[in-house]
């Protein structure tokens, strides 16, 4: 340790300190600003992408809800149409039976 203190040069220490401070200032001026700008730009891009994804998710949920409503309406309409068709079928069968009985009664009378 004493060898290092014995070989210590105050002039060399000052020169190295000045060079180090100069290097820090050069890096601050030419490297840090572009690096920080790039990092900030990337951060903004990520924020925009997250917001865009959240908006897309909300839109998809709204579309899913609308699709479910349309599907429910279509099912209700289908059920109504089936009930109407069943009622018409039963009426036609009842009318046909009534007509057949009437025709049968007429035939019996004629016979």
C-alpha cells in the first residue's frame, strides 16, 4: 500500500479526473439524451399498444354482447315460428278430420 502512495502523482490524478469528467459530459451530451429519448419513445409506444388492446377488448365484449342478443332474438323468433306452425298443423288436421267426418256422414246418408 505504501508503494502506491509513494508512486502517487498529483498531476496524473488531476489529469485523470479532468478526462473522466470530460468523458461524463460527452456521454451526457451525445449518448444519454438519445438513449433516454429512445427509452421514452418505446415507453409511449407500449402505453399506446396497451390502450389499443384495452379498447379492442372492450369492443370485442360489446360485439359479443350484441351477437348474444341477436342470437337470443333469433331463437325466440324460431320458437314462435315453430309454435305457429304446430298450431296451423293441428288446425289443418282438425279441419281435415271434421271434413272427413262430414263427408262420411253424407255418404252414410246417401247410402
